[in-house]
C-alpha cells in the first residue's frame, strides 16, 4: 500500500496497470480491490479503473447452491382429495362443534359492532335535533 501511495502521489493518479504491478490482483476479490481503491482515494490519490479489474472473479469461489425446493400449487382435483380426509366420528363431531362455536362468536361480535354503530347514529341524530346543527 505504501508503494502504491507513493507512486500515486508521484504520478498524480493510479491505473489498473499500477495496481496489477504492485498487488496480487488475481488472488483478490472485487470487494478487496474496491476497498483498497477507496483507501487510496481517501488519501487523495485518484485511481482510474476500468471494469475488468473490479468485475467479480469467476475463480474466486464456487457458485452458490440452491437449497430451497419449489413445490407447485396443487390443482383443484388434488385440493378436493385433501379436503375429503375422513377422521373418526368423535373427531368430526368435535370439529363441527368447534366450528359452530367459532361462528357463534363471530356472529356475536358482528352484532355487537352493528349495535354500537346504531347507537352512535342515534346519538348523533339526537345531537342534531337538540342543537339544531
């Protein structure tokens, strides 16, 4: 680095050839080269690079391996087969009871929201009549 900095100050700038002559560029990754260039430019030494030096080195490492498996969405026939799974009589009766209880809770919540909305509407109407707004 010191040789590069001295050469850059002497010439007024550095080129690809200067970097290749003073660094093991073939064994370095593009990130390492970019980091050195940043350090040199922060020291006030302009570096004129072309893209061949900062392009990713193909022999730097193996290509990433895909680890996820893509599972296709089932068609309608497969979906209907999956829905037709049968269980014991007790399980299906219990699941129906749970479903009816859940729908009953949802229905009660809907009525509560509707009732509170109606109450607010009546109160607003009363305010309009009372104040004549």
